[in-house]
C-alpha cells in the first residue's frame, strides 16, 4: 500500500467532509433518541463507502479515455465554478 497516497486522500476527504451537509444530516439523525447511534454510524459509513466506490470506479473508467492531467484540470475548473456560483448566488 502506498501510505503517502493513503494519508493524502484520507486527509483531503476528511477535511472536505467536516461540516458539510452530510455530516450535519448524520448529526441530526444521531440526535434522535429513538434512533440507534450504531445504526446511524453504520448507515452513514456505508453510504460514504458506496459514494467513494462510485467515484473510484468512475475515475478509473474515465482515466482510460481521458488523461489524468485533463481530469485534474476539469475537476479544478469545476470546483472554482461551483465556488463562484455559490458566491454570486448569495448576492
């Protein structure tokens, strides 16, 4: 296993997930006294695993047809575009 890649991906996803809608929804589910926190944890973990698997599969499939440099560029432009859209939509 490439530990440097593991730590980089882990840190990036961990920081990106802090305080996002998914974490807030999980917090709300866990705050319900009638709901098992173990069930909430397992369901949220399974959802993140499935979503991550879809991303890995899509990235692997796309990389066969598009160079990784182009994919990085498109992802970067996409993030910038979303950021600009969020900033402008609050005006």
